[in-house]
């Protein structure tokens, strides 16, 4: 009877450890935009400004103004109150810990408690152009859209048309990826 309890406890412990490992794998990209934006701000801002909360807040607002509209970092700035049109004002909760040299990861976790959307922001994953034929039409359309080529494939009816158009425009928009794609195709031909 005691042996049965020990085995059950071992199995339960194994299951719990497996769940924790899986949870950590899922969280690898959590808060990546928040962490990236804070690290970029710290990198480009002098130490004397970061340690002064008032100057740091002004510098962060200026940093946010320079970011491209519609970008992930700009959206982050909106969530924390760094843009003029922001509805919230939790910027102080970012600036004060920053002044005390708290790591960006910790700051983002604190901000997440105030607004969960902050850590839901993710950078777009760069597509693997060697697998164009395996992509869905929606993914191919998104690639064209990100390139500003929404109208480039108006007459496309089949998936093969979208693949052809992406391949055609790839050298123009991402020459390095085009070279990698050509090299991968040459290897597979050998």
C-alpha cells in the first residue's frame, strides 16, 4: 500500500515538472516587445537622464514619437502612456523602476499586472522563404501586405500564383533572403 502511494507521488511529481517545462517553453516570447523597447530606450539614453524620473519621462515620450506609426513598439508606447493619444497613464510605473536600474524583464512583469496587453505584443516572426509552397495563402498575402504590395497579386486565384508573386518580389524587398533561397534551391538540386 505504501509502495502504491510512493509510485503515485513520483508520477504526480513527474507530471508537474513536465507542465512547468511546457509553460516555460510557451512563455519564451512573452513581453518581447516590452523588453525590446525598454532595452532600446536604455541603450540610446544617457545614464544621467535615466536616473532622473522627470527627464526620463520626457525622453521616453520623445523616443516614442520617433517610432514608426503602426509598429509594435509604438503600440507598446500607447499602452504605457508614452504617446500623445494614449488613454492610460502608467508611464511612471515604467520610468521609476528604470531609474533604479531594474531589469527590463522585471519592469515588464510589473506592467503586465496593470495591463495584460503589454505582454501580449509580439514581433512578427520572419517567414521561412524556403518553404513558400508549404505556406497558406493567408501567410503569403501577409508577406505581400508587409511589403506594401497588396495590389501586386490582384489577379491571383491559385496558391501557386501567390507563391510565384512572392518569389518575384523577394529580391526587391529582401535581397539577403533571396540569396539564401537560391542557395537552398541549389543544394536541393544537387
